[in-house]
């Protein structure tokens, strides 16, 4: 289900209030007097072994239960210590970590180097089946230097390593994990995080309690809410009714029209997320014989598209028009770039200059984007003489045609794994790989340096050079960043973040 769809939604607050309040699992009372946060997800959380989870629902629960060596403060962009007190690159392919002492797992066992070594050496093995190989394929091995010091030996330079270690790679208790494996961790999640799981009906209901022995100095310390109850509730109407009745405190991914109807009754917050929409142009497609091969045509297409109107009509909320091929919330996403305002007259002039005064026909495949948005782009381009032939595909089919160099234009979206670093987007499309139909060697060279350097200043400088040229050459038409609408109890203080990881340990009651 995309952010632009919702099934079976009734219209009007009267219909919402008339819904029968249904619950899955044990009934709960939601008020701040009980200090219990009641949450609903429409999608079922996956089993709680972080390394096997793809969906945000399971990952959100996991981040409350588990900790990583490091943590990223998205409010400041700073990487801070978590289970590791300090870390340093001791060579081009080695990172040493001094671990925090006095940390307890939820089962009472002590955290040490053994837990880091057992966890990471297990999940990097191909047979373990870690869901996203990009998260661990840069690790060659992990060795214990002493009880509270470990070394990660890298298999390749990877600037995203620190980002991945910042809560995306949690530590498991070594003895339990060695004996019980992934299935055991999913059945009995044991972490060092600010909340411990006290009961679960997998995929249905989860109950977490604040871990009173959570270690001092944790970047997740200070949780104010004592208990969190999470239920799977597929019907959004039921979620709306329970939120308004006070039986729920937190829901998300509310369709824009429903958010507008609810906002007079509950708190509605629209927040930007890491995912962005884009139209990729392919100068190398069709053996370079497409009009897209001409820079002036690419620039004209961007000038001809009223992206602001598209955002207002189809995204709304916290979504904004983008000028860069990355998300502004990501490290390395330079914003001082060439911009292309909506200017149909300038578009016509550029097309005439390129020899297309009478226009042309262009196929655009779109995948994982709503048809009305693609149709709006087509309508704008028609005004300057460009006939856009829309071809809707499933993402796998669409990206297959793109990689076969059969598409001059591809309209889709990219989420960067929810990580705030340009390493997780730019090289995928401009680094010389299968999805790069630009093949600009200068851009790819800058990205290689930025992707592999340990020095953040060097990374920022080279990403800046790459992003500026991508914008100058109009290799992409960035569209907008996606947003999520949250529905909250009027009693709740909650701050959303662009990585879509709800940080309930930061929430509190008014």
C-alpha cells in the first residue's frame, strides 16, 4: 500500500465516529493516568530479529528493544556513542571500538566484546540470510581485542559504515544467540534498549515495559512512558474510531484527505521522510538516439513541469519540491545547485533550440507512483508539445527495462533504506552501476571518493561536486520528498523524524 492509497475509507467524521470500536487481542485503556502508550499499525510487524526485518513496523519495535554500538541524533546529524564509548579508524579498513562497561541485557546478562563478536560474525555469513546485504557486506570479520574492545575488519572501504553501526546493527546476547539463533531472538527478543518485551502475540499484539536498568549515558535514556502496547489493526476506520474515543494514542500513514477530516478532533502531524520521488533521464537509452540525450531537452522537461502544483495536489503536508537527486535531510546532499523554475516559455525556447520546436513523443515508465501524478506530468509536458506515453509497470519490471537501456525516462521513488546519508542514493543512480544510465565518469569519480573516504569533509566536498553537476546537466528531475501523517492523542508529545523510526522513548504526556 502506497502513501497515496487507503482501502475502505469512509468519508466524514460522522461515519468515522459511528464505526464500531474493534480491538485485536486484550482490550486496553489508553490514558496518560496509566502511563501506557497505545499504538496501532495497519501492517503486521515481522519477527523481531532486526537483521531479517524489512518493514518499518518491526524495525520500530526492534529499536526500542535493542541498541547498536553507535546512535545518530537526527536532530543534530551527530553520530554519538551508544554501546561503544568511543571509536576510531585505525587503518583504511579497520575500526576499533571501546565498549561501555556496566551495561545489562534484559535477561540480566552483562554486555561485553563477546556479544559484538558473536552477533556481527554471525549475521555477516551468507547462510544467515541478513535481509539487506548492503548493511553487512562491508564487514569481513570482527575480532575481540579484550573484554571491552573490538576491531571490525572491513572487506572494502564504505563510508556508510558508521551510519549502519548507528542503531541499524543491534547487539544480541552472545550465549543466547549462539544457542538459539535468529528464531530464538525473534521468539524471545533480548536487548539492552530502553524497553523490554514482556509479551507478544507475533504479528498481532506486543507489550513493552520501560527497562529500569537501561544503562546510564545511553542516547535513548530518559524514557517517560512506562508501558507501550502495540496492536495490528488493518482497518484504518477502526484506528480512527479508537483514536477519537481515546483507546489509541498513536497511529500513522493516514491518507491526506482523512488527516484533514480528523485534525479537528485529534492531533495530526505531517512530517517529511527520507523517501523521494524522481524522474530519471537516460541519455544512454535507446543507443543515445532519444531526445533525452540532449541536455537542453532535459532542462526543458523540468521547466515545463509544474512540480509545485503536483506536490500540492498529490502529496501535500510536509512534502516539498526538490532540486537535488537526494533528500535534504541526508548528509552530503548539497542544496546550493542549479534550479529549474516552472517556465513553459523557457521550455519551448530550449526545445526549439534543440531542434524540437514541433515537439516529440516520449515514453515514460512509472512504478510505485500514483497514476494521477504521472498524468499531471504528462499534461504539463503536452502544453509545450511533448507527448508523454505513460507505461505503468511493477517496480521489478520497470527497473528491468531501465537497466536494459530501453527507457528514456523512469518515474519512481527511492527510500535510501531510511538512512540520512547520500551514500545510500547517489552512487546507485550515478556511480557507474546498472542503474546509472548517465555514465558520467567525472560524477562517478567524485562519488567513489565520497563513498569511501573516512573524512567527512572530504566526503561532503565530493558529494557537493557530484550533486552540482547532476543538477547542471539535468540528469534527473527531482520531484518531492514524501511525508507521513501521524494521528496522536491530544495528551501526547511526539516528535517524528525523517527516517520513519518512531522514537517513543522520547515521547511524553502533556
